[in-house]
C-alpha cells in the first residue's frame, strides 16, 4: 500500500472529500463530470510537476460561485509502508498567494521536487492517447516524468538546464561578454549531460522490462533514445560555444537535450508508433506504463493512476491488465463510469461511488 487517509479540500468540484481504508486496487466509479478524474489529479499533485492535466493553479481551486474568488485548496495523504505511516504529504495554496503552490512533508515546508524522494507516481489518461503523434516536446515531458522514478532530482536538472539556455539566449541576443557565455554554457552543459544520462538510462531500463513481456495481448513497443546533441559534458559545452553564431540567428539553441526525442516503434513490425492504428498505439502505451510501473515500484512506494482505461479494453486485454497490476507492487487507482468492467477485481478493491464532488464507500 502507498497512500491512505486522503483528503481534498476546495479542489476542483470537491469541497471536502476523504478517502480512507485504501487497498492495492482502488476504484472510483461515477458518471462523467462527477469528479473521478479530479481525485486522480489531486493524487498526481502529491508528486513533482503540474499533475496529470498540467493545469495552471488558477484552474484548480473550487469557487463558491462563478464570480467568487478562488478558495485556497489543500490535498493531503498519509504514505504507508508495510502498514506503518512513514510520512504525511501535503500540497496547498493560501488565500494571499493563490498562484503559489506550497508543499509540506510531515508538517515541515518542502519543495515540490522533494516529493519524488518519497514516492514514485505514474499515470495514464485518455489525453495521452495522442502521445506518439504529438510533438517531440510532449514525448520529452513523458520521459522526464517517468525519469523521476530512477532519479528524483531529474526535474531540478531539467529546470536548471532550461533556465541556463534562456540566459544564454539573452546573452547571445545582446552580444554580451564571451566570458559570461562561457560560464552559462558550462552550467547548461553540466545539467544537460545529467539530463541526457538519465533519459538514456530510463529508456534502456524500459526496453529491458518490455523485452521480457509477451508480445500479446498488449503490443510490445521498441524504444530508442535519440539525443539532440552531445551527451558528454565537455563535448556539449564545446558544441554550444561553436554554435553561437547559428543559435544567435535562430533565436534558440539548436543542439542539446532540449532537442531529444523518444522514438517508439512496433517491435513485431518495425512500424513507427505514429503510423500504427489507434488500438495498437493504446496497447503500446499501456505496455510502457506497465513497464514503468515495475521500475517505479522497485525499492519505494509507488502509485499508478489509470483514468478510464478498463472500459476501452476488450475482455482479454482487461483481464491481462488486472493480472499484471495485481502482480505488481504499485498501488493502483482506476476510474470508470460503471463497476461492471472491474467485476474481476471488485472483491479485492476499495470502491467509492463519486457524485457531485462527493464520495461514498461501496
């Protein structure tokens, strides 16, 4: 078990919601718009980043009326390991600073990035179905979120790299002292090489996990990490210095980890994932999510959030999904409009019916 004693206050359409006595499988059942995905989003914010919807803070609080100011929201949960509470995690806003997200661990102030040190968080949502046809940036974000399972400081490195590249861009535009550029490029190369190493390590470990999976019923994807430039710190720093005239003209850095790509193909055919059918793409995405869940659950608590997954699978794939999730160590949260698709695991699940921003234990 990973999360228990979960509370939501003034978050989305939830005024005051509590979920206790959680289990390995946790099912949220209700009509569309009831608030099921809002609960998953709240749980995702107990990790680094902007959560599974990547929403702005202004969209998260509940409002007493359409013209009322946003209410401060709070999300909390106990982290439980082997039946013992090891930490109390919380994230919230305050009335005076609605655009500032605060974090506490065991009652003490903490950073959002530090949440990755306590727990690994993974998710799969319908919005991710277009990942393989989306931009390379979307796939880099996908890699970076998964990378937190093996390198909790990865988000800090990515943010530092982006900040260094922005500073470099300003210096290039203003034709500043080359010595300033040397210093900023040294920072970019340091963080960039660390980011590239972690992404490469992640893809290699995912590939190992995927190679052990049977090709059916979920299509097995073949993953490749395609670096956007040198991955060695010294070589990357030299390339940034060499490319100054080109990057000044382009208005951005044209080499480095900010140009990385995650290449995904169907292992059995070699076809690019973007050219595969919608069903094949969904199957490959589920396979990657399951492989990552195995990696994330190694050595620390792990939570897997699956939004509306079971209803879109045929019975064979649904049973196989439940079997794999049951054999894994990650705590699983799933949503659905009805309980029928979860019949095979209902007896071993904690189930809540969600309606109008409230929950009732089934």
